[in-house]
């Protein structure tokens, strides 16, 4: 399988992550991508660089105010008296009836929904490169490739049109789906990350041309907490075009694959002509975030099921954190996908 990768991701190396009031280093480290790259290369997959697009693809799913903030945040933050090395807001508005502020600290609180998305000096360049990776793969599929894998970092599926969160800044999965819409009337997004793809859901929630489906650990007790429930079906024109499949914490292969069957049945009903898979490998039994208990065999089986849809498919890397199985699980998934297409 062809894989697109940019080493610009390494410029984003977040140091600030607040867990239960304790500051620690983020789980979203550059080593994630280098481990995935090494495993894919060792398995014989072809590695390609992304094309250059600038911010145009990101602008198809994100607001101008948000993109402006991401570009200037680190530079302007460094000018503030006593500022730390990363943009980390200490105020978050309840947005109902709220007004957009001018002060950078206020804009940070508006656009950064939690404390898992600190912005450093090179975060913008890394996030933008990730959208170029996703866009390159989407264009490859538009040009006739049956499938390809975007090794994106930082991840994107928690990023809304105007909010960062959960390690995510620009929504690579949404960018790929929107790109595919240039030639496909109906596009489906299937998110198999252990966390609900709340940003992707939010971006397409009122649309009927992109079906969003997410299999994830129950948000009643797991990030992102406020979104990802089964009763969320879309709104307006998008009513019925969002499908969430939350699973009890600790669920293993069998319930995860059963949810996959339900997800694929809904996708078939939608009759898309292209698919984006938000590939989170953090559903793994050995992932440090410990939400689900999926094995390497489970990833292989899920990928095989997805591939049998026979759709042109963009695979976009989302979560999956440092552990011995990270690269192996990617190889299992790609092998399963190739088997399903054989």
C-alpha cells in the first residue's frame, strides 16, 4: 500500500498535558509517527512525501478566525509578559451568548477546548503538513488509487471547525472527506479510534452528503465525555446521517467487530462512492490510554471487513500511543485491508 508521510510532524512536541491536576508530558509524542513509519517500511509499504497545498484544504472545513489564531498564537503568546513556552489557556467560555474576544488569552480559551492541545512554536507547521498528507492521499484516491494511507500527525478527529482539543488542531479526516466530495456525491467516514470522533461529527453534523460513523469507548466515562452518545443522529439536513456506536470500557474483539458489522451495514445503506477511515490504533489492549481491549487479530479482521466494501478508501492515522504493539497493529490493519481487497 502507498503511504504518505511528512517529517514536519516532529516540530510539534507538546510538553504540557494536565491529568487530574497534574502536569505531565503529552502522550501525543513525535515518536508515535516514527514508530508507525518504521513498521510500515519494514513491512514493505511504499513511502511517499506529500504535495504542497498550503492552508487551502484546511480552509474547506475550518473557519478563517480559527486558522488565523493557529498561525499567530505561538508567536504572539511569546510576547506576553511571563508567558510559558506553549499556548495553554486558563479560561474556557460557555459559548452560549458569548462574544469573540480580541485578547490572545481569550482567543486561546475560545479555540482550545481542553488542556490537551498546547500550541508550541511549530505546531501550526506540523498540523498544516498533516492536512497536506491527508489531501495528497485523497487526491491519489481521486486519481484512481483504490486505497492509500495518510500517516498524519498531529491527529485531527477531535478538532472542530473552530476548536482544537484532544491532541488535535486541524481535522485531517474531515479534510480528506471534503476533498473526496469534489468528485463523489456521497462520502462516508468510519472512525475506529478508541475516542469518539467528535470534531468530525461536529463539522458534518448538519449535512446529508457525508455520513459520519464512530465506534468508540462509551463517553459517559471516557474522553471526549460530552459527545459520542447513541442518541446523536445529526441535525437539520443531517438528521439521520450521524451514527455512534459507544462500547463499554474494556470491550474486546468480539463486541468491537460486532459494532463494525453494524457500522458497515449503515454505510452500505447510505450507498457512498468513497470512504475515509479514521484509523485510531488506541483501541489496542496494550495502548497506554486503556479504553478498549482489541488485539492485533481484531485490527486485521476489522480492516478486512472494511475493505470488502470495495470503496475507494483513504486511511487517515488518528490515535494510537507509545507501546510495543503500536507499529505491529498498523501492520496487522494494513495486511487485513489488503487481504479484504484481494
